[in-house]
C-alpha cells in the first residue's frame, strides 16, 4: 500500500471513532413520550414521571435544572423528587394544581446530570395544556 494513503485512512478512522463516542455518551431521556415534539393535555394535578438512561444525581433535582413556566413565562412552584427507581424523577404540580385552561412548559436544562457526571445533550421542553377533564381516546 502506498504510504500517502496511511495518514488519510488513519484520520478517517479517528473521526469515525470520535463520532461514535460522542453519540454514545451523555445522559438521555428514556421516556418515549418525552422524546416527541408534541403538546399534551393534562389535568391540574398531573405528576410527570421521566425516565433517564442513567441513575440521576439527586443534587440536580431543583432549579435551575428542572422548572415549569406558565404561558406568561412565569415560573410556578413544583416539587421534584426521585421516581420509582434511581433512573427516574417525579415532577409534582403546585399544591393548588396547575391553573386550568393555561399552557405550561416543563423545562429540563441540558446541564442536568447523572451520578456519573453525564449531561443531557440538549435542553428539553415539554409543552402541556391544563384542562379540568382530559378527552378519552377510544381504540375502536
């Protein structure tokens, strides 16, 4: 093999390995519904459970890493706690519940970390509208 090809081939393989490592590391959301860019209709007492690919660091279960804003951009008081396992969290509504007929955004900052120090790759925004009753979808 001609030596002029060795360096470009080596660089190519380094690039492939770097891309593979970049996309295989980092904390990821495992909850399928949270990966979609869609809006949700929820009741005023909705508790969100979000699962991650790794065990979450409990010191990040607070602002500015996780917060909810109303349609006017004002933050509302929520409670963030561990979920059913070490890889999940619960986001509980304000004591009085979310205000009906109002839009909210659940925000998870990309700086949110696992116990191994891995961060999310991007900020997460989950849009939801609050209604007193949620429509039932029939499977018929």
